[in-house]
C-alpha cells in the first residue's frame, strides 16, 4: 500500500502541471504534499482505533453518524454566514454556538468519513471492482472539508484550457479577483478562480457542505480518479483534451450511479429522481442558457470578435445571477474548465452522448468501469463504441438498457 500511495502522489494527477501560474498564485498556492503529510496519518490511525472491539459502528449507526455530521455542518455554515455580517460579528451567542458545533464536528468527522468509506466500499465490491479477499485497490479514503479552489486559464481568442493551479480554500473574494486580474495581465489570457466539489488526492478531499446524495456522488467520482490512475484511462489522461474529457465525464456518469446505489443502500429514497442515469429530454433554464451562450461565444470567437463575446458572457452572468443562479463569472476560462465534463451544458463535445450510449451496453456500472478503464486514446474508445454498436442487433438498445436500470 505504501508503494501504491507513493505512485498516486507522484503520478501526473489532475493539477500537477507547473507553469507561470505558480508565480501568479504566490502565497495562495495549495500544497498537495503538505496536505498529505498533515492528513494521511490521521486517517489510518482512526482505522487502527476501530479495529478494537466495540469501536466499529454498525450499518445503522453509520447512517446516524453521517446524518448527524451533515446536520452539524449545515448549522455551522448558517451561523458562520450570520457572524460574517456586521450585526452579529461580536455576538457572544453566535460565537459560542459556533465553538460548540466545531467541537461536535471534530468529534464526529473521522467516524463520518469511515461510514461513507464503508458504504461506498460495499457498493464497489458488489460491482466486482475489488480484488480477492475483499481488497480494494486503492481503498476508499476520504477527507471531509473545503476542497481547494482552482485557478484556470484559457486564451481569450479560443476556449481551450491552458493552465491550472490549486488555490487555498481560505482565499477571499477580493483575492480571487486579484489573482484573476494578475493572470490576465498579458491581455491574451482569460482566468477564473473556480470552485471544486472534490479533489482526487489520497485521501480524496470531498466537500461536506452539501446533501448526502451529492456527497456520495462526489466521493465516488474522486475514488474513480484514484482507481483509474492505476489503469490506462487514468495514466493517459493528460495525453489529449479528448482523453481528459473521457476521464472526467466517465467519472461523472459512473460516480453518480455508484453514489446513488450507496444512497439507496443507506435506506434513502430515490423515487423523486426521474431517469436517474441519463439526461432528461427537457433541459432546465440553466442548461439552455449555458448551451446557447457557449454556441454564440464560439461563433463570435471564430470571427475574432473577442470583445463582443466577452460582453455577451458578462451580460449572461448578470442575467443568471438575477434569476437566482449562483454563478460568479462566465468567461472563456469558465467554459474551458467546465467544458471538460461532456455531460454538462458548458461542453460542446459529443463525448457525453457517446459515453452515455457506451454505458447503456453494459448490464451494470461495474462492467462499464472495468471496460472504460482500458481506454488509452480517443481512437480506441470510438473503436470500442462502434464495436458495441455492431454487436448489438437491436437499434433501440440504449432505451432498453436505460429502462432496465430505472
């Protein structure tokens, strides 16, 4: 396991590239090495503690622990937001409540992390992704908290991811703006300090300021990144834009499905979700707005109308914010980063539909994960997809497989 850990840390992970963004980020850089040193020993010491009789919780106790932990985090977020206002800044009532909740959170944190690890491990094993004797490689290992932000850049004249750098999560709004302005000082670059829901470190960092279902989906997504780094799909992630898109989109598709299976295993109900594993035919207002904006921006940039494209994105940002959507800034860097996820509205790639179709040819998500993990190039993926199309005599296989999963 030590050898595996060293490989995971030193391999070409999602954001390991060194560039001029190191100088731009300055003191706000997020150190992966320091983070590993601080958190890895704590995780494994807790697992040793649970080996003693009476310390390991039951399945029902795990559910209660996670539910209580997320409730505490939600309360903390509300209190901290209130304290940030001038009216309650020095109110001892709120400060005392925050202190008490922080203590409760710390006491439950390791147990809540273990509970999620155990539940996801069970689902992953059920999907046939483990080794003999119930061994997972890598083991599920998650750290709850605030993931780092990420500074991303794109050329102004074309939407293309040109650089990334992890940024400390404690950065303020003013500091975000300052970093973006500095990265754009050459007049040729578009920059954005964006948020992350998780990060595929080891342990993987997963935001706990979310619902149980989203937490499980994010945790599964990040575990898949760690799983795939041991296979061709992960090792060849940085070979091309297409490979990174295949990797991220596959992690979305499979991670959402594994997360939902874990959600159900915890006794939760998914009946409020229609067509769980495929896109709904009726797109949301948010999706439609982003899709149309991306198309028009691409068109304007192809005509070298950079200023018009940027004006359009600024106007669309304010329209969406006034409509209640929590978007901070839409620019070329936004579309370059979010566009990696081909199953989302910020992308123009056809890989999303192709991967959804490819998933439909497998009876379970585990089979899909094992197959896609062998992909080392976009050409190979398309060959596999065309092979599945040729092997399936039924032209409506996609719809039938989708109904089976539902």
